[in-house]
């Protein structure tokens, strides 16, 4: 089951989280400098990420980016998701 669902379609799993920097394994690509909007699958909490880099990783795309406008609650949810993976 994926952790995030993108607004424009597709899904992503959290691979790593360090502060506001995140690494995702996504079903869709996004160019560096772009913004991707989505929501957590478990409760619908909105998330916005500025993409720093994106590269193909097998059948998926590895997206490195920075979480924008993150609240303490969102950060705690993301930490829980990464640690459960």
C-alpha cells in the first residue's frame, strides 16, 4: 500500500525522511524545480513537495525533494510511516 496519492494521479512510497528533506519512490515522474501536491493515503492530510531531483529507478521514479509548509503533526505522521516501512 502506498503512503501518498498525488493530486494529478499516481502514488508514492516514503523511502527516507531527514528533517524537511524526503526521498520517495513514485509511480510518476516530476522534473526538478516543480511542485507536487498530494495527500497521505491513511487520513488525507495534504502535502506539497518541491522536487530537487528525479530519476528512473526500475519501474518507478526516485524523487528527492523538500516538504513545504509542513506542520509538526505532518512531520510526526511521516516519521511514523517511514519507521513502519
